[in-house]
């Protein structure tokens, strides 16, 4: 009798659930693809493998979207998402749906209500406070930090010049980390830096595993897994480091002792104000950010600004190592501006580096460091195709698929051709968006471009980058195998070789 009652309750629950979800189910039938969605798990079975398999599954869904005219469906557990690779649809969504999807709750455990993953009610006032710190005037001043750190990188690379294949990403990450520490926090993190980066990398891996596995999103179940303790330990490692730095900066601010600060970064009195100082200056008892909010926002800047630019610049160097003709053209441009001098890159040099900028953009097109962005539909939204996105539908804008969609990039969309970004050629603004677009786009877009241009210009004036040893012609033509743990990365670890450049000739 008990089991009969249980079966009846279960059947009634299924009927009720189907009735409640009838509009989402109708939508999912309009956005089908060749991948089977199973009950309870949906398509999640395709996403729970390793990082490389996950990225290839996500890329396959992006491709399905392109084949279906720009949109397709993706069930992660019982949550339905629309995957978008059409610029017009992306524009409508990114302008109207500003709330991040439920998947991002996992990341919110790390950054709290800091802008990047914050719910709308927190995001609006925070963005207002933070945006002014990215003013062109502040950013220009940071170029001296990027130039100084680029020169440190040149020194750090000297021992490995001509020594065979190396993984360039760890060197570039040290550059971006030290630049972010100086510009955001105004400190040299020294031994904390390695701990911070290791913790961040582990958190990215663990977070994506949770995002793609509906069972692990349930806190009670996650607590039973072996990774739970590691996740919270690493989160606290990061929080403790940031808290310690903020506290010490507040102490110095109270003492109003600028000389202390300058001695910490080894700088002069004209040294630019850091993001932390700008935010602290604009905060008091009645306005600005509280201590907790300061920690959250500083954490966002450190997390959002370090790995993204490192991945971007590492892909550029790997691309150039495979395309010596394009590397020569970049060097020619650099030689025209800097000659054979060793002077540091200045803010005024950056707008002149047009070809280098085109190379960076073309690399970010093919290998966008953030390959997917997510949103949540908050009220019914009808697309030009007539399909209505029902409230609570998740959205995955596939920057990866958008950047390879032949509708915008032609039949040679997969080819590396920096000229696409020269001679005033323009594209639909939502067809090229490594930094996203719309009101919730990346706040650090110009910072990132300036930092990447400075470090790449410095490296390419000093070194020639070659493919990893034993690469044959066919290897050089094959696209990089990529993996995704929130960020896109080369599965092979960004391997290349470098040798000293002969500055006398520009070829
Ligand atoms: C190549 C480097 C970078 C890439 C590809 C990148 C990309 C992105 C993307 C795709 C988003 C999500 C936007 C969305 O959900 O629509 C984002 C958000 C954000 N990024 Fe970046 N980013 C980069 C560098 C930076 C840097 C250097 C900083 C700061 C120093 C930064 C700060 C932020 C912030 C604060 C947000 C949150 C914006 C908001 O929600 O209002 N980013 N970035």
C-alpha cells in the first residue's frame, strides 16, 4: 500500500512538474539539436569529462547554434539554456538581460557580491562606483607600471633564451599578476603571489566542475565530496591575502604616510594612484564602499585582471611563433617606432601600434580568453525569429562560436588574418566581443589592451618567438587544442621557444 501511494505521489509530481515547465519545454522543442538530453541530467553528461573534452562539447553546441541559424538549446540538469552565436540575438540579450544565470552562483561563493557575478541589485551601485577608476587618465598612468614589469619579464626570460621549448604562460602570468598587484593594490605580493595564483587556478577548475555537474551544485551533496574542503580552503587563502593587504593599506592611509607606500612599490612621488586607493578615497561613512565591499571589488579586479590578460598575451605569442611572416611585420612596426633603442614603452606609443593591435584582436577572435558568458532571462523576451525566451531561461552567449561564425567572418573564419582588423574594416559590434558588450561588459577592456600591447611590444623588440621544438609543418597548420575552466587555455601549455632578436635589421 505504501509503495502504491509513493508511486502515485511520484506520478502526480511528474505531471505537476511537466505542467509547471510546459513553456520551457515548448521552447526547448523549438531549439533542438543532434545531442540527446536525458531526464534529470539533460546534456550535462557531455560536460563532466576533462577540461579539453568539456570545451570541445561546448564548442560543438556553439557550432550547432550556428548551423541552426544562431541559437540552440542546452539542458544542464533541469535548467534550460539557449546557446547563442548570432550577433543580433546576442545584442538583444546583452542589452536587456543583465542578471547572471544561476550557474554563476558557484563563483559568487568566491567573489561575494563583487561586480562580476553580483545580482543586479548589488551590481548597479557598485559598477557606478568602480567605473570612474578606469578613466583614461588613470589608465595612461599605469603604462609606466606595465613597462617596468615588462622589463622585469625580459630579465626573467634571459636564462631560458635558446634553451629549447618552454611554457610561456607562467612567465606572462607573473607579469600580469605583478602589474595587477601594483595597479590594483599597490603592493609587491612576493611569496603570497604563488599561493594566490595556485588557489585561483584550483578554484577555477573546481568551480567549472560544479557548474557543469548539476548534482554538485547542491551544497549538501557537494559537502560530501573530497573537493569541498579544498574549495573552501583555497577560497579562504585568497580572501586572507586580500584582507591582509587592504588592512595594511588602510593603516598607511590613516597615517597619511605616502613615503611608506612609495617604499612598498619602489616608486617615485608621482607614482599613479592604485584602484584600491581610488576606491578608498571615494569611500566614507555615508557613501562609497564598506570594508567588505572593498574586499569583494579588489578581489574581482585581481581575479578578472590577471589570468584573462595572461591567457590573451600567451595565445598571441604562440600564434606569432607559428606565423613568422606576421611576427616580422609586427617587428617592422616596432622598429619604425622604437628603432634599436631600449627605451621603455610610453603611453603615447600605444595608439601607434596599429598592426600589433590587429594581431591581438585577431588572436582574441580565434581564442577568446573568456569563451562563454551567461545571463538569465527575467521576463519573457521574443526574438526576431519569433521564438519567445521564457522567464528563467538561462543564456549562454558563445563568444567562441560567434567569433567563428562564417556569417560574420566569411568562409575563412578559422584562418588567422590580422588584416581583418585593419583599413577601417568594421563588423557587427556584437560579432567581435572578447570583452563582452552592452551595459555589463568588461570594465577592464582598455586596461587589458594597454597591458597586453606594452608587454608584447617589449617582448617582441627583444626576442624572436619560434614554435615548440620538433613541430612539423602540419602541426603549425593545426589549430591549438583548447580546454576550458571558466577561462580558455591551450591544452598543450602554451609551448614555444625564444631566441634573442638581432635589432640591427628589422627582418
Ligand atoms: C584579455 C583580457 C580580458 C578579457 C578577455 C576580459 C573579458 C571579460 C568578460 C567576457 C567579462 C564578462 C562580461 C559579461 O558578463 O558580459 C568581463 C567582466 C569584467 N572584467 Fe574583464 N576581461 C579582461 C581583462 C580585464 C581586466 C584587466 C580587468 C581589470 C583590471 C577586468 C575587469 C572586469 C570587471 C570588473 C568585470 C565585471 C563587469 C561587470 O559585471 O560590470 N577585465 N571581462
